[in-house]
C-alpha cells in the first residue's frame, strides 16, 4: 500500500477543514432562519414593533424642511386691497360757529387682502373689507395697481367678489379636496399692517367653529397662524400651496387672546362666489322656522346628553308648517344626518337650493316621526 506524502496529507486536511467550516456555517444559517420564523410566527407583534411608528406619530411622509415652494405657488395670487371712505363728521357746537357748518368731510383709508381666483380677474375677499367704501384699489404681486369693481357681496358669510381688468393674472390653486384635520400645518398670506405678502405659519387648531356671532352662517377653520390687521380676505393655504380658506378675523381684541384666528372654508367660499358671479347674490334654502339649542339633560343612567335642536317658532303656511312641524318639536336628523346644534342646522338648510325636498326626523314628546319639507328661498336677512 502506497502512503501519502506529507504535502498531500496537509492539502487533504485543509480541504477537510474547509468543508467542515462550510457545513457549520450552513447549519448555523438554517438554524437561525428557522428560529426567526418560529419567533415571528408565534409572536407576530415583534414585526409590528419594528414596522410601525411610535404611538402618536403619523405614518405620512415627514414634513418638508421649507414651505417656500408652497408660498411660491400661491403668493402671486394674493393681492393687497386699499380702500378709501369719505365720511361726514359732525362738529361740536363751538366749532360749528367758527367753521360755519355743522359737518365736515373726513377721508378714511383702510386695507385688506384678497385672492385672485380666475385668470379673468375675479377676486375673493371679505365683505367687511369693502363694505360702504367709495374707492377700491388692488396691489398685485408684480407691482401693478388696478381699480376694482364690486361684483357682489354676502354679509351673511362675510364674503365679497371683486373684479379687475388686467391681463396675465395668476389664479390661486383652490383645494379640490378641502378636508382639513386638527394639527395640519397651514400658512396665512396677506397684507398684514400694510406689509404685503406677509407669510405666517401655524396649525389647524379646530374646525367647524360656529359660535362667534361674527356672521350668520359660520363654519370657521381656527388656526394659530398669525392673522393680523390687513390679513382679512387673504389666503390660508396647506403645505402644497392650495387655498383651503379665506382669512377673516382674529380674537386679538379680546384681552388675553393669543394666536386665535379664523378662516372661511374654501368650499363655502367657492359656493358663495359662484352664485355671486352667476347672479350677483346668493340663493339659500329656508324652512320657515326658528331653532334653539337644547340644554343638557341628565339620563336615568346618570349620563348627560343633548340630542337634536328645538323648534322655537314656525311661520304659518311655511315649509315647516306644511310638513307638520310645530313649535316645541325637536329635530333629530336631516336627510339621515343627526342634527348637532341650531347654527349648524341653519347652515345646512341654507346650503340647499330653494325647492329642495328635505327629510326630517322629528320628536314630539315620546312620539318620533318622519316628515318631508320643500324649502323656499331665504329672504335677505340684512
């Protein structure tokens, strides 16, 4: 038998050792994968812990470092509005004798903001910005100045539409899907204290605010983005640069109030604007009834609830009367949607066109019944 020489023996040993190492690695890898599979199969929440963000953190992409692109998209469409009002001022008796007249004329200048909504020159702003003024001038992003005409206004929502005759006007991108959530980042753009195109940033603080008594039909977006004097009528935009609201007011006049501003949702503003452009006014539905909120009531189980809106007055032979609704009834729902409060119900009815047929669920004592009413046109309220 011929024996192997020493080099051949060492070579065989190396091959044997490498093979053993490879087998060991393969076995370890298979064992590790099997163990991982067992863990994930028996304890699936482990994978969730690594794949899901911590509680309270949104899964949406992280916020941009800068909002300059959003501002660049909308700012050219925001205009400065300058108004002049000539008023008669009564003089004290002593000055009347000196001047020889009981009154003198006084010119007052004010400012506000607006948003260009079409390339042919229509501008959305607040009614209180242009109400009872004699002259309106518009300052554009590119430095041009133009006189504006009032197309129409709606005091009930504090909105107005102006028109200027210029070419090359940039129309603002209005949000088509105007869903906003508390916590969304927003930017306000306007002519703050005469400083045109001032940009402030904040978040949506609340939605559906309707108890400010500043206008009849309220459904405000509340924000902590600074809305200063002159910002009224300007744009509230989202992080994409889309207009989601028309800035209207703040609570700065109330002692201690800070960072509490309000904007009219763009859906309401668009609805009002389209009707003003089409006919010069806004047509709203009316039920012919006056409502009030119900007071909180204690239930037998100790819980406190307030369900529905109470009917205080009903116009004889009006839509509510014809539908069998009477004073003292409680309206529980409208077209299948539960009724929350009196001002929200008033707004919902007003947003229906005259002639619309609306279903109500009504409670009278222990009786609950369904009825239909055909709305009539709301008469001007102011």
